[in-house]
């Protein structure tokens, strides 16, 4: 090509280009959002005026924002956090109450996956598509608006702190949908979150909380912190749900229990360094660790894992499915928790279903272990006494039935789902 010269990008007046086009792009999106919101509200008012039967009026549609739900439904070996499991049990309970439940997740997830479980899979956006840092503005945000509007929910429910909280709060304000945020951990309500996230993420999440009309907490500490910050906001307290039918009906006696179990994802907040110190100090105690490395794990956690793998009194099982976790806990003397912070650990509920007590180094949500006598709260220095004195003549049969009775009264997924519906429909917190 005669006379062709490649463009020297270093000489482009980028600021001039953007200063000319940005107002046009901004005006275009403001107009699109305005038209979008106007049409959505008109459709919503038209549906409310339709004199259908009472059952249709009582039936609600809930949309959960969860980008890991496919890993849980397929059991593909990828670890999922407690937040994903919590939203799954909420959705299961709501579906059994007769409501419609959908999960907004990444594009490319098989819709038949949700149909097998009775849920609707709503495709959101492609996680790898777009220009980094800019894709939230020009790609992901519009895709999420279309996805939420297309499903047309009465409530949008999201958990875990991050940019997505602020984004979903903005979308719900545009579409006039009630946004419900589920607190996932104690660090999400106090100063510790600021130390563990970037300044931008912290501010976006904080903005999302300010613009979220409904917040659901897991324990009393979370509720007290948020009610001080947002005295006018609707804040409720609901413990984590779990499906009681998954229980192992026959308990294991003490002679069939030979180790202490540790279950969780290998993350810094789980404090594997503390577990390593306990393992090295108590060489005569057998431990079984179930979990899997996560992407971008920190160096201290990786170092602790390497040292734990060298210990003779530790066995690693790798990733376990939900049923395999129950089988492991049913053969354990107790579940050991070494975390620095939690909200309401699902592993506690799974251990109680298996008739297994919990040993915690400080994490005792709603006094589950101390007041309800579902385990032991101790310190790292005193844990040796618990290993010996606490399980010399432990009655696992009576504990099994006591734990099941407690779970049925306080954590059954249908009960918690019904309380969630009552809380959302009532003007006052529960």
C-alpha cells in the first residue's frame, strides 16, 4: 500500500478524543437509563392493576446475585464460600414456599442446570469480555440492567462485600426494585473491611449499603453495628438456614470417631497459621483437613499449608462435596474452627447435623456454642485441655438429638425463608 503510514499511538491526542466523545456517550446512557426506568415502572404499574387471583398476588419473585451457584449445583470440584451456600438454602426455602427463585450468574451457564433444581438461571455478563477497568461502565452495567429487568423480580438479594453491592444498589434504584443485602461476615460491618480491600472497593460497597433499603444480618454483633450507623434503615436478624433433610440419621458412637476435623477454604481469614501451631503443639492428636486452595491465596497461608503437609498427625482430603463433608464430620470427634472472623459459619450447622460438637477459638455467633451448649469456646493456650477432658466420656447420642432439635427450631431452611418473607413484607425489623 503506497503512501500508507501506521498511526503512532504515542502521538495521539487521547485527552482531546475523550473530551469530545465522553459527553456524547454520557448523554446517550443517561437517556437510555431514563427510558429504561420509565418503561419498567409503567409495566410494573400495569401488572399491579391486573385483577388476578389472590395466589398470584401473594406469590413473589426473588432474584439472587450469585456468580458461584453453578459450582455448587454441579459439584465440579471448585470451592464455594459460605455466602453461596447461604443463598442457596434461602432460595430452596423460598421455592418450597411457592415463590419463584432465580439466580443471576455469569453468561454461558447451562439454563437446564437451574431447571433441575427448580431455579431459573439468569445470564448476566461474560467475566472475561471487555477492556479491564472500563468494562464495568460500558458492558457489565448495561448487561446487568437488562438481566434484572428481564427477570422482573420483586426483590433482588445479594451478599458479600465488593463493587457488585454498589452496582446492584444503583440498578435497583433505577428500576424501583427492593434491594436486600445479606451481610456475609463481621468484618463487613466494622473497620476491618477497610484494611482488607482497596479504597475504591470500600467506598463503592459503603455507597451500596447507604442506598440499600433492607439489610439482613447473621448475628447480634452485625445488627448492633449497622443499627448504630443506619438508625432509620430496615435491618433484620436471621440466622443461616440449612436443609435438615440432609442429616445423617444414624449417629456415630465415640469409638468410631478418631480425629478432629478442620473444614474450609484455604484463605487468610481462616488463620491456618493458628492451626499449624496447634498441630505442632499436640503431636498425639490426629487432625483431618478438608478444603482446597483458592486463586490468589496469600503467602502466609501457602507457607502454613506447606508446613502442615509435613506434619505426621495431619491428613488432607482435598475438596469434598456436600455429602462427603457430612460423612467426614460424622466420623470426627469435633469440628475445629481457627478463623479470625466469621458471620455464621455454615460448617457449624453441618457439624451439628452430623451430631458433632464444635471447638471454636473465639467465634461464637449468637452464643450458639456457649448458651446452647453445642460445643466449646476456648483459647489456643487452653485447647489441649478440651482435646483431653472434653471428649473422654462425651455422649454423642444425646448430643445428636439435642443438636437436631436445636436446628429444627432455629435453622430449618423453610422456617428461615418464611421469616424472611415476613420481614420483607412487614414495616418493622424481626
